[in-house]
């Protein structure tokens, strides 16, 4: 596994070792020993989630205040622009964001540590998005950072198209009000 640090402390881009030939490919999408050795992290994942979304759907920017979740995310079908925003007030990168293209072709994963807001925009016709979490979903503590907060300035690859948003995501809050 190849690990690349991003501009936000703790957010890691992971590239698994893929074995491919004329029949297709094989890779371990998660191996606790390999992950720990490569990242220095020992995590207990408690929940796996799978979403399917159409082109231009933007999900995010989600986080939980009382039970923050670390997320190991990947795409198994299609392509997304995946984003993490540092909302840890004591962090030197507070308010900064990183974005990576994750796809079924590049098979990369992103580790998003607890305390960050997370979301993605679907770039392909549809995308199947999988993620492992370090804590359970807690609807009472879920919050949403505005996907288009000018104080954060995420450069979404929208190509002039407005994203499709849920009601919850349309009501996201500005970073300064979190």
C-alpha cells in the first residue's frame, strides 16, 4: 500500500497494491495489519456504508459533533471528487480543504480522521461509494457544513452544473457558525 499525506494533517490518500492480468484484478481493500503498518494507525471500524448516487449528486459536508467518525472511503463503481474539510478548531489547518478524485479505475482510498467534515460530488453517470467508519451513525449529533461556504472555498468540478442536494445538505451551516 502506498500512502500519501495531504495538506491536512491526518488525511491520507491510500493506493492499494493491485494485481491485474487479462482476467481482471485483485486487491485487498482493507487489511488491518497492512493499514496499521503503512499509516501508523490502529483503528476499530464498526460500520460499513454503501451509497449509490447519480451524476452531479453532492453529498456533504457531513460530520458528527458528539461521536465523530473516522472514515475510510472508496469508490467501487464510477468516479467522485471526494473532499475533507478540517473543522478542528485547534488545528493549524482549520478551515482548509483537500479534494481527491476516487474511482473504480484508480482504486484509491481516502482516510478522513474524526473531526473533519466530509463529502463528495459524483462525476460519472453514477457512483457506488463505500466507507468504513470508526463510530456508529448518530443522527442526533450529525451536522452539515455548507458545501459552498465561501469561507472554505471548495473548488468543486461542477462544470457549470448545479449539484443535486438533499434538504439536509441545502441547509448546511457556514464554518464560522460551527
